[in-house]
C-alpha cells in the first residue's frame, strides 16, 4: 500500500472526543484547512465513514482503533492519542500499516500529582465520610481517624514523572517518601527506595499507584497485597483501572482494614457521560470516586493539545517520528531546497540496497539519508535534489515489501 503526496491544505485532520482547541488552532495556523472536530467519540459506522478519507486522526481514550477499523482507513498516515495511554489503539496493526502513533506521556503530570495530593490530604482527615454524613444531615464533629500529613510515610508505586513529582510535593508537607519501581530510579529530594513492593505496603501510611498497564501490573493490588498493607492505610489509584482488584478493595473497606481510598480509574468505565457509572465502591462514604479526570484540567488539556498536534505536524511536514510509541524513532533536520522521500517497509534485509539502487539507476544525488528499524518496520528517509524526485518515486513504491511512501516538498 502506498500513499501519494497530498497538498497540505487538502489533508484531512479528524479530532474527536473534545480535544482542546489548541490542537485545531495549531493545525490551522500551519496551513491545514480541512480540520474536522467532534466533542465525543463516534459510533462505529460513523467513525468508519469519517475516517475513510482522513489522513490524521486525533483521539483521547474512548475511541478504539482496531485492525477492523483500520481496514477502512487507507489514507491514514498517523494517529495522535491526546492523553497518556495508547491502549485504545492496536499498536501492532498500526505498525504493520506504517502508521505511527504519538501520545503525550508527560503533559498532565502536574494535574495528576495535584489531584492525588489533594485526595490524600482529604482522606487523612476523614473529610469524604464527614462530608457525606453532613449531606445527610449528620453532624460528626470528631478527631477520630483524622490525621495530619506531617510525619506520615507515603509509598509511591511507580517512580516515574508523576510519582517523582508527587514525592517532592509530599516532602514539602513534611511526609516521609519511599518508592518502589521495577527499574533503578534516582531518588529526588529525600525519597528512599523501598526494599520491595511488599515492604512498601507494610510500612506506608498512604500508598499511591503510578504504573503503566502491563501483565505485571494487572491486579498487583490483590487480596495478597492487601494482606500485606499496613492496618489503617490509605490507598490511591490514578494510574490504570486494572491495577487494583476492586473485589479485594471492597473487602478491605468492609473489614475496615484501610482508612479510605481514592480511585480515578476502573476496570470497566462508561463510554460516555450519559451512561451510568456502576461500581460496588459507590456504597462507601470513605472512598473518593472520580471519573478518570486525573489529567482533566484546562492547563493539562491545552498542553496535551499542543504537544500531540506538534508531533503530528512534524511527521506530516518533516517526517520526524521522535517519541512515536510503535514506530522507528527518527529525528530529522529541516530539508529546505530538497525533496524528502519517506519510505516505510517491512523490516527485511536488502530493502535499503534496493532503494539506493533506484536512486543510482536514475542518477539521483542523495543529500542525506536516515534509516531506523523497530520490530517489523523499517523507515528510510532520503533527501534528494528537487528536480529528480518525481521520476524515482513511482519506482520506490513498487519495491517489494513496501508499506507506504511519501514525498515532502
């Protein structure tokens, strides 16, 4: 499958699920005039229709990009996930079709950290339960199960960008910070690595999760982990819904093993704001339930809109694929005065030689060339003289194992 070059103003950009207006503005400011937006995810049939001639797709977490959907997307060149995760996209299928996928893994770091910190303070003071009681007309003026943050131990599971920032903020409140990560991480501030995951659970007054969704993290907070958790601890999960086993959490709350919890992500979530949120956690006054809004602040959404749109723009205009999650990463300089040919192919020996044979046979002068491979895909970017690009492009498209090719003028 190959894609001919299309003029920039004709390229179709589809932005779904209420992506911040900063993304659309950036596209239009750069000459992309055919920008379609929607404030929600679309039904399957409508999604297929709108994507059949789309070149770039922007989504958040609700739109599922499956191999079946991709069969209707012959023109699709790249996908932007305007969020942290990319689980909603089949990364193997997109890679095999030569479609890089970009996301914004760090743009909402501060927003998530602030939410977790605020929830932690509220739970330590027992505010959620007292607030719920007050709404029912009950007056619970008491210091029972109400604590300051100062001197308490915060255990952070997953010491990445969010985890480290939470640790710094918590230290400023006078907390002792420890963390557990499967990789060796440099401690910031006075944070210390825990000896093990179970050691962290046994010695932390507050435990917060900031890990990706992997087979290793699925239900890592299960009944066995809860049995290791310090009596009267507080649990927070703003990472992935599969990390905490909900049944085990319900049992720990029912048995008063933990003081409270704050959950922002769930194994199954409503697909729209019109659907009813169903969870056994709804019955507990000492649980803060938020609808997957860890990164849902105006500041974070604006930053995400700009970050992901910029990555799509660089790929469209320059061919750069830095930070693509499923694709060879190539950082490219500008190509003024040259035509840039981007060739995506199955990663097999001899493809580069065939590409250069075509250039040689047509007496094309190569100004610069970049090659990177990743898994099953190879990505060759070649800068050549302007006068010779058209005559070789058709030949390059016919190379066996070619997935797609583009000319950038």
